[in-house]
C-alpha cells in the first residue's frame, strides 16, 4: 500500500531525578512520498525489543524477550504470543506458544511470522492470525536471521562465522564462510 510503518520511543531525560522517561512510544505511518500519514501513541515502554513487524492491516507486532505484543490500529496493546505469569508479565517458557529467549522476528511474503528463540535453538512459525504452524531446530549462537523472496532462511552463526541457508521448513541447503 506504499506506506512505511515505524516504531518510535520517546526518551526524555529528567535532570532532577537523573532518569529516562520511556513511557511513550508511537507507531508512525508514512506515505510513500515520506509525508506523515498517521501517528498513534501506544503504552509500550519495554527497552528489550527484539524485533518489529508492520502488518498489511495496519497492526504491528513487537517481539520482547519472552513474548510478542500486538498493537491494534487504534494503538491498543495486547499480548499476542508467550507465557504470562499471574501478574500479567511475560515470562520464560518452552513449547509451541512460549519462548525462552526471543532474538528476532520476521514475516515472509505470505504473511507467516517466524520467531527465532535463541535459547531453545529453534525457529517457530505462526500464521498471520497466530496459529502455530511448525518449528524447526537450528544451531546455537544464532541471534538474527533473514527470509528471502523465495522463502529461504539465512542464519549467521557468530561462533563459527557460517552463513547457513535453509528452506522455510528448516532443511539445510548450503553454508558459506
């Protein structure tokens, strides 16, 4: 639709208490010519953001260390995936709907959401509406990944310095480095 969506934090420093106020965040939508289309303030101030996805329907997903938030078009924030404790906070977990340590999040050309859990050494895949599709194991020391237009997944192992190419179901294709 020719729009660019950004996540912005409002960091203001309070000299009297020597603290940063990170209580304001914004979803900013720009038109294809760079002009402002819309700005929505959201109540999200978590500085452990691991990734951000803008969806075609105007919503957005924000990956936190242990879960994923969804921001509605009106700025309403809800928990999309992850284990929540009694006080409502995301906590570490394992399983199809839980995360031990999210390192990155991406969306493929079909709208499926890929979540890299670096502690579980897995990539978990969900449909655009959040239905679990599959997961597959990857090597350790992977913290970022990319998906190409053909759906192939590229991971970089920071210890062995290998760039590994896989199919979208995790099958090894080749490696470089």
